[in-house]
C-alpha cells in the first residue's frame, strides 16, 4: 500500500527463507510466487553473496 500511495512502481518483491544453515530464495511478481527449487548453504558464501548482489541489482 505504501508504494501505491507514493506511486512507486515495483515489479517484484524478493524474499529469503532460512533455517540455521540453509537458504532458499523467493520472488513475488504480481500474484505469482517463484520459489527456488534448490537450497543454498551458509558454507557457500560466494553463491549466497552472488544471489544477494543479483537481487540488489534488480532493484
């Protein structure tokens, strides 16, 4: 609602679900949620940081 009131167009919303060492990424576009099939592990920081940078670049 905030973005609608401010006329901010947001094409997608990203999310992260994590438990102790496993990470899973999600994306909401309109009414569709894309949930990543695989999981990422905290031990693979290069992969996690790469995904986070990708999300930031999409904003």
